[in-house]
C-alpha cells in the first residue's frame, strides 16, 4: 500500500495496538456518494484484522477520512528480501565438506560427499561440524541421536524442490531409503502440504534456489541438522528473492490456519522494521503454539531495526564463519539471540535432484537453529516456546564468537579501539547437543468432551542430582484468574538418595485435574529449584490439548459473571462465529452469562467493550436460540479509546439468565475488553446468583428455546425483511455516519442511563433506534412501515471471504417488528436518520418490569 509509513518504532512499538486495517466497509463520502470499489489483494483475519490493496492517493485519503474511527493505521506494503543471495561465498580453509566447492559461485552444482555412518556423520559440512563441538579445530564429524521425526517445519521462502534427494526419506543410518516409494513408483519425499502466497499457480517449486538451500540445512539427508522432519514450503518470495509485507502476512496466515504440531516456523527474510509483521509472528507463538526462528539480516546494522528479526517471541540468529568469528555483514544487537554457522554453507539447490551450491548469510545460519529446535521437540513434543528458548540459550557456548576480521565492529569493546561497540549482542554459539536435565512423561495430555478425568504425569530426572531438587507444578491461568487445572501435589522434592534408591532413576509424580473451564491448548509448567546449579531454574512443560468446547464458545458453555462490577480481557480469534446481529458477519464471538439476584430496572447496567483492539459489536439476549430476544449495538461514540467499540445500557430482571455476546463487525476479531457495571448500585456492587446456579440455568434456558433454532456459523437472514420472518430479530445497522435527531418530548422524565438515545415513532407502538438507522417497533404490534435510505439504511457489502467496499448502501425500506422482551429494555448509542417518527438524544427509555 502507499502512505503513510508504519507508525511503529523499534522496541518502542506496542504490538497489541497494531491491528492493521479493519475489514468490512459500508461508508459514504461527505457528499453522500459511495466509496469506489476497492480491489482486495489479500485479506487477513487469523493473525490480524485487515487487508492488502492497491489504492490511489485519492482512494486512500477517502478511506482514511470516512473510516477514521474504524482504521487503526495504514502502512506501505514494503519489500522484504534475502540479502545473502548477492554476497559471494568466501572460501575458508578447513571447512570440511564445504571446502570442496568453496570456489564455486552461489547456485553452482557439485557432487555429494560420502554418505555418513551412524552414530556420526563423517566428513560433515563445516556448519554441522561446528554445532556439535565446543572448540576448534573442527573434527569433520557431526554426531546426532535423533532426526526430528514427527516434527513439521514450515519454511517461508522461495519454495522447495521436493524431488531433491536431500528430502527423501532416510534409512535408520540417515542415508536415502530407495524402498520408500510413492504410488507412482518414484521415491517419496518429505516435502509436503505447502502453500503459494506469491501467485495463483499453487506451485511451491523453487525458481530461485534460496528456499531449497535453507530447507536442506534444516532437514536434508546430507546437509541437514534434523534429517527426518516434514518440510512444508510456504512460498512468500518470488523468483527474484523478493517479497512484499502483504505476501509474507498471507503466508503466515496460512500457517496459522493449517499447521500441525509439534511445529517450527522458519523465516530467512529481512525487511525494515514492521510492527505488523512482528505482531503476526507474536500471534503465531502465543495463540498457535508454534516455535519461530528467523534470520537477523545481512545489513551490518542493529537487528532491532529489521523485521521479522526484531520480533521478541522469535529466536533471531546471527552468522559466524568457520573460524567462529562473527560474519562481518551479519546484523547484531540486543535482538539477536544466538549465533550459528552462516558463511560458505553447502546445501541443496534446485537445478537438479542432486545439485548443491554455496551460499553465505544469516539466511544460512537460522536453519541450523531451526533444525536443533526440531531435534529437541521430537524428544519433548509438549515443550512450550519458553522451555525451548531456555534450553537453546543454556546449551549455547558463551563467549565463543570472536570479532569479524574486517573490523566492522567488536563484541569486546575496549577504550581506544575505535571500532563500533557491538557488545549488546549476546555472545552465544549454537550447540546441537541440548542440555537436558529431565523428561516429562507424557509430554502431551489430551482432554476430550468424553474424558476429562485426572491424568498422571511424571518429571523424570536424567542424571543424579548433586543436591536436592524441588519440582514445582503450575497450570496456565483461565479467563477467570484461576488455574486451568489443579495439579497435585503442588511440589515434589527429589534427593540424591532417591536416585540411588531407584537404581539410577528418580521421578516426581503429579496428577493433573482439569477444571470444567476449557480454553483449548495450555501448558503445565514444572520449575526446578536446587543448590545444584545444573538443575536450578530449569523449566519443563507438558502441553494439554483440551478439545472440549471453549468456555465462552456458546450459550451451553458461557463465561459466567459472578458479581458486578465485572471486567474481562481476551481474544475472540480463537472462538467460532455462533451468533450475529447482522447477516454475513462471520466474526467469532464470546458468550458471557449473568443472573441478577434482584431486579435492576431503575439501576442502569452498562455493558461496554471500550478498550478493544478491533471493531466490536455487542449482543444482549435472554435466549440466544431465539432471535426475538436479541438487542444489539455497534459503535459507541462516547468511547474515548475508539468509537468502533460498543456499549449497551439495560435493565435486567432477577432470576433470569442474560447473555452478553462480544462480537466483531464484518469478520473483525482480536483482543477485546469487556466491562459490566451497575450505575445505580450501592458502591457500584451488585450481587448475582452463584456461578454454579447460573450455569445450570444457562443450560436449561439454552435447551428450552421456544420456536427458535440454535444459530450456527453462517446463519443469519440476508435482509431486514427476512429477519422479521426468521424470528423477529433486532437488527444492527451498518457503518454509516448518522446524525442525531431532534429531541423527543415523549422521552423526557422517563429516567435514563447517560449516553443512550431513543427514537419514538408514530405507529402502533413506539420505535427503537438501533445504531444509525434500522428501526424496530416495540411495546405493541408492528404495523408501521419505516423507510430508511442513505445514512439510515441497512446494507450488506461483500460476501464472506471478500473485502470490497463497493456500492452505496442499498436497502431502501424495511418493515419489521420486534416485541420488547419483558426482561430488559436496551438501546444503542446512535440515532436513526430519516424516516417517519421523531427521535430523541440523551436518554434511554426504561421499561417497567413485571
């Protein structure tokens, strides 16, 4: 995209605030003419909320002007590259198998070195040789105990040549297995299940050479660290080795939606700092339990100025040469996590199924780390990112990397040296032999709807402790602040004598008791405390795959509110779309439930999403299976954080379960904040029915809906008229810029919550304005036909999966009515524009409850 530049700044950016462009636009120019059709190149709704498009300056200015409350920011679609493909390989003496072709240019072909014999690879390329020993000279061997079997590696690059012999299945000794053939009779490949984000061809073939080279360092039979991983090529760079930010995001979105675990995401790309890219990577780690490894970049600058190298949650890798000296052009700084071999690295290239070539750069260093991570998570499949990073750090050689011979900077500054100070760069050199003090058995626990019984788990020491060690257990925290599981006992102490008494074995036994609350995948952490420095501070984890419906997913499993005031924060993106006030919204939603102990008819209850990072909607209902009980709000003009957040003011009835649904406007999802307050309660506090009773009532209400069918993703009427016949559903108007109507004298003196508005009509019952235009009859039978045009009309633009903001608001005239529920009265924050009837601004009408 064009203008303006990314508002984020290195290390000072707040990733949580960067959510891109909100999707779904029904907006008008100041003149009343519609925005032009926007041709959408990519849409992002898994890791981010936004889209990529080519816009003229005029179109961009119009978009920002008319939708300034819905757009967080606009950034240019910048170019990313490799950096290393233009740098000639530097011949280095004594570099093992790599030295045989050291004089070749990048992409040149050569013969394979002799095959290896387990338990070591003989005549190993120098990069493999360097990561399994602690000092020079290199011995020409690579020792490995496992091959990454069962681990999925997602290589975001130029593609991969899947038929290259480096990617065939291995024999137990690591050589290619000719017996492993597919249905066509050709050798089977470990390259599978990729995605092309560059073009519509769907091909992940490597037309450049970089991706095949990188992938073979990760998992090639000869040149790879983890020789039996599954390689998933995600093509984000074109045949010239260039990518756009939007293309990289498209690839990351695909990984988030299609990955398998245990998995590692690898990116050997470099671009200028992008808070959007960094946020997407953080989301992969935090919400999708993937490990991410990235190259630091090849610009001889601070890696904190580059993306994705500056992403805090990723492992960022700088490069060394075969003398263990920092490669001169490698990026440096505090954002670097570890060094790995990157100069004159021999690996596969795509000219043929046997061709190899040399390349130099941090792009070659990062896949060594990815391979080591794959080896570790094969042995520890339930390891969290925190555990993996701790083990990579703890096993690395400290202080082993020396300064580059060209004098581009020094890791060891001294007065008068005159060299740039690079001492902020952690001096850690990757080692493939990860220090492992214990093993968690089993590493992965499964909790299902039919089986949520307690599970045993043991933490087994792998060596005799020099002193007693206390293993403490804790579970991840649920939405309500309590642990997701009760782990018993909370701690176990193992002494050296326990190892001796066990005949060379000692284990701490725990039992995991899952709570009724479900939030999907979470981790049980086991932390070590000991006077033995080899054990003190060690972290191990077990992953719990909880496949029960998420708490908050539906009316049958809501998040129960126990008292007011109430507030919560979360992320809607991990939920499904179950309920909606608007057709074709397809936005995930979260359900809360509360049951007042006393009537709150004169006490206005305010429900707000002010503080959410995306364009929200709110639904309040007494029966989510009955559309006739729905009351909705979209935009809250009173929210100082963002007017695209939402608010409802309501009166609630005692003993009745009320559902609050946090929804998104037109596919929008992300981090949200929700609060429920009682404005007239003493000190703002209100007693609610106990959560246990509320849950039982919620289930009973959900099961006993009258005449309505449970909504599923994709349900929803296509028009307001259809909504009337499909359950008399209260409708939410679209994103138009409405104006307040004149004051309505009928609303004066009725008692109100500040900020609400009401429009009273002239038909057989009053009319209730709901956010800019759709008018519902309440308090009597609906007989009034209401004509809404222009800014007061209902519109649906763009189908599911599309992202055009095309024609003017379309629906003209809608006749539908909704009986006001006897349980509460509610109104939104904006008024209708146009139509038969007079409106009022400044007060919500409070119905008298029975």
